C-alpha cells in the first residue's frame, strides 16, 4: 500500500489540533478528524451554528425578509415543526476520579435515514459534565429512522486548563415510539486526571447488542488479552489454473480476492476480513487489490491506536477511493478495548464473525455448554448480491454497515471469516469445532487452520447440506445441496 501517499493525503486535511506528531504517519491516521463523518451544524439555545461559526437566528426571531417570503417561511416552518420527533438523550459521566470536565460536549444522533444537528451538552454550571452525573435533555429532530450510532465530541480546552479530561460512561437514547438505545463508551476524552490516559476528543458510539446470551454481562471494565491467528487460501480452480497460492504472514494475509488483518495498538486490538468480487475480472479489474488495500489501511490505523471501528472503516474506504483502486469488496471489522473488553464491529456484506462462549465467569477450559453469544448478520440486496464497497455508482458506503457493541470476557472465542467459511459451515458446526479444539488444547493458529480445512471439505461435498444450499433453496424455490467452492479466510481470536 502507498502509505506515504496516504500520509500526505491525511496531512493536507489535518489541522494542527489533530496532527500532534506530523513525523509519525500512523498517529496521523488515528487522528483523522470526523468532519466527513458527521454534519457541521450545531444547535445551541435554539440557534444553529454552522461550520464557519456563524449563528443563525431561530424562526421566532426578527427577520428582514419580505412579507411574502415571511408567509411562505412560516408555512414551511409549521410543517417542519409538525414533522419533528422528540428524543430523550442522557449523557452519563463515569464515577471515576477526574471523570468530570468543565468543557462542553457535542452529541449527534445518526439514524438510518438521516442525522440530527450536533447538540451542546454541559455548557452551563447547572448541567455540567461532573463526576458521576447524568445529564438528560430532549431534542427535536426530523425523522431519522432507527439510531445507528451516536457521535460525541468534547470541546477542546484552553492550553492553561487543568483536569480537562472527561470519562464518558454511556449515552442512552429513548426514541419517540418507545425505542431504547444504549451506547456504551467507558473511555476518556482528552488527558485524564487519574492515570496517564490520553483519549481522542471525538468518538462514534455503537449500539449495545441486547440478546439473551449477553444480558447477564454488564459492560464494565474487565481487562482482556487476545491471542489470534488467521489463514487464507484461494478457490481451488485458481490454484490449478493460475498457480495462485495463499499468502499468510503475521498480522496480514490474502488468498484469491480475500484479505485479512489483525493488529494491536495502545490498549486496542483489531482484526478484519474483506472479500473482493471476482466477477470484475471480466473487465480486467482485480478486486483483490481493493480488499488488500482496505485491510492494510485498517491494520495501520489499529496499530496507531484507533479504536473507533466506524472511523477505521470510513477512512480506509476513503483511502481506497483516493488511490483510484477499482472493483468492489465486502468488509467486516472489529476492535476490542483491552482495558474494558468492549468490542465494536462494523459489517458490510456477507463476511462476518461469531462470538462463542460459555457465559459469565467461564474460562477457556471452563464448564458449561458452548453457545453462540453473538453473530453478525449477512447484509445482502438479494441472494448472491451482498452489500459492498466499490468504485461503481451502485456501491454501498460505510454508513450502510451494521454497527454493534458488545462485551467480551475471558473464555470467549471469536471466529471471523469470509463467505467461503460462513457459506460452508453452520453455526452449530463451528461451535462444535471450537469445543473440540479447546478441549484438545489447540492454539489459535491450529484452530484457524482446522476451521478452514472443514470449510474447504464441505465446499467440495456435493451432497452436504450447507448454509449456502439452504439459502439457495429458499431463494430459488428449488432443492439445492452441496457446498460452494470459494476463497476461504478464517481468523480465530481467543480472549483471556
């Protein structure tokens, strides 16, 4: 990947507040501002402050417009008022030493159909962001659909300010129709007063997964370590006809149009997989280049300490575009905060992952039945046409990704793969393999290789009932059997 060119691209867009270490390209990647990921309007006491900092008066204020325009504006304003929906937002500051801040914060709701302005929180003594506080306020916004993420930014403190760090525990949102969303954070914004922690001033918070298997797990600080390995190999026909082989190195690998990475940064672990669309070969385009470039960029950002998985995917996709790489690919990424065990994920297409575990308090060799605690959905426009990033007009964007947050604990095993894995092995088979391999004391490398081997064998079995054959039977109303030969990528991460 042209990392030097990427650094120049970022350097032109970063202001001095973000480019703390211009000589360190990986830090530049992690510091990329959120301006392209959120709107620039900020609501303050009934006014909207635009990107230039100018304040526009509310509809009830004085106006210099003509009477006819005033009449039309009044009708439009009343219609807009009728279309507004009310959301109740609670911002919870942690009960840690030095958690509070005298600086204001900005909160923005991003839904499936639109986004709100940025709302100011903590800009007065009455509703300051003090230690252990919960600031609740109502906001009215046009219909934006189900909330996908919440963008939070802390105002930059003056150079003489002390104790400017802010520890945000969570943001809780109640929708107009009784919806309830929880967005855990448990992270510092700025430099902490307690301990030498330095956090980003802006974060994308993803919704907490609420399932029966996870309800008993409170999202709290539980330090974790992650051992991981990956393997990729191409479709068997590519091996025979084109003599293509998989390339598997520590932290990065690829096979055919598949690519993967895993990396560790300061207090963060991350891994991901991308699957390029082979059919672009007919137009002389290698989608494997897009998958590899995307994964390499993600790898560098995680190594630089970027935990915000949506930010990682968005900047990586923008870099691929800036490099003029053509084709299309699916993508699945996750990051884990090693201090709290909080996992964030972004899934676009039919690559994905499972979290397999025994429940609260278990260990790798613990008692209890293994089960799937979480599984990413397969995002498809229709059968065989997954969501995908790409250069063409019908491509999806990172904003279309499925975003989730969930806790992981010691004893959990994460199995991630391209559709070459997920189309050829059922969840039940993967859980059984994980159990047998753990029982045998297998390490992540052996686990990934065994899972890939089983998927490969299933893909060539024409009589086997596989996830792919079941989906094809449902899609075409005909009985199908057998696996699907494909590039296969598997990553296995064991949490301890």
